[in-house]
């Protein structure tokens, strides 16, 4: 850890650690319960991030849709890979990984949802163990999903794009057993309540104002977003669905970038930024960690040059990740394995299973 702490790569992180110390000192006596209680930190951060996301959805929804993914998209995909593939040890199953990578590459090439769903089918069929009931149930669900995609690939992909934002909340709810208190329900209930406000028209006064954003966010104004996220829906439902997607996508990022990492680690108190980087490097390896970091930086720079092309390029690059979440979930369900890897010993056990 000391070698990592002195690395030039961690210089910005050491600065962030100093700022966090100053922040906790400024909180005074309020800082102690936040440091000591994981559940309280999750509730406070979850509620705060959701309120910010709701406010941005109401004020700058199209900028949120355009810029949010370009800043947070690649880091949240990194978190997907870390917690759903590498920590459970699934990346060691080359006989599953190699065809999965091929199917995901085919999906990126032509945007066909059937390739992504095929990975979930493959995961169910190649899962270990003799949990025949679980396998049959999972196979029934993914087969029905595939049937819908064969019937209407475009509609199936569109519905899943909206659905998978909500799946992140389910991941957070199921990540680890909680017996002591119900603070984790704060962000869950708040997310559902704010989503209902949007769906039922609480932000309808913005619908007309949205048209004023046309052409101001890299050619991805209201018309472009309506065509992408709610094609064919009548007013005001089409605009409501776009607003709901903007809000739910932001919540999705918050879950994978903050809530799941907080829930997953075995310590109650928070890590420093330097320690978090060391843990990330241990899980993903230095090459993949730096490679994804450079990719995130490159996408951000690309957005400065051409926001529209950067957003389209990002969407193409990460199209696979929602299907990856479902495939990993299906495999872990069939094998009756928990989502959370408890500690270092748990990682070793997962490696042996893999």
C-alpha cells in the first residue's frame, strides 16, 4: 500500500484525501456518525445525489442526458466489470468470456439486442452446479426475452434501455443482507417517489421549455432525444419518458459509482481515495484500470471537440454493459452465489470456484 501511496498516479488522489479531511473537519460533530456508519453515509449520499439529479432533470435535462454519460459513463462501466465480473472471478472462465466478448462485439457492430441477450442465455447454460430449478427459471426468462427480441428487436432494446436504469436500484437493494436498520431504504424510496413525480407529470411545465434547447447540446436537442428514447409516443408522455430516463440514468450512475462500492467493502468506515485506487488496481489489474481511465479521459476530450459524435461513440462503446449486468446476474442466480464478495478470503474462494 505504501508503494501505491507514493506513486505519481495517486498525486491527485492525495489532494482529494486532504480536501475530504478538511470537509469532515468543517462538519464538526456531524462528521463522526458519517465516518462510523456505512448505512448513514449511503442514506445521506443517496438522498443528496437523487435530489441533485432531480433538480438537474428539471432545469437542464438535455444537458444532463448529453454530458452525464460522457463524464460518468466509462467509470460506471468499470464498476460493472469490477463488481459483477472480476470480484466474483468470472473473468477466469475463458470458455465463457471468449464467446461473450465475440457476441458483445457483434452487438456493438449492428446494435442488435439479440447478440446481447445471447450472452445471458450462454451464461445460464454454462453456469455451474445442479440447481436445476434455478436454471430452468432463468432459462425460461431469458428465452422469453429472446423471443421478444426476435419479434421486435428495436422495441425490445428500447424497453431494456429504460428498464436497466431501474435494475441498478434492485442491485443496490439486494447487494448485501442488512439486519440492523432500514436507512438503505431512504434512497430506494426517494428514487421511486421522484420517478413517480416525473412519470405523473410533476415536471410537465418544462415540456414546452424543452423545445428551447433544440440545437444547443451538440445536435442532441429535444427532437433527437424524443426519437431515441420515446419514439411514437404521444405528448406529454414522450417528453415525460425522456425526463424519466435522464433522472433514472443519473441514479444508475450513483448506484454503481458510490452505493455499490460502499456496500461491497468489508469495512464500516470509508476508504481514502488512495486506498480505493489500490483496491481497484488489485481487482482489475493496473493495465485495465489505466486503460479504462484513459478511455474515460479520451471520451471527455472528444466531447469538447464534438459533443454529438462523442455521445454517439460512447453509446456504441458501452451498449453491451446492460446485457453484461443481466448475464452476470443470471449466472450468479443459477449458481446461488451472493452478489457481494465479502473480503480478501472471499475473493480467493471466488477464484477457486471460477
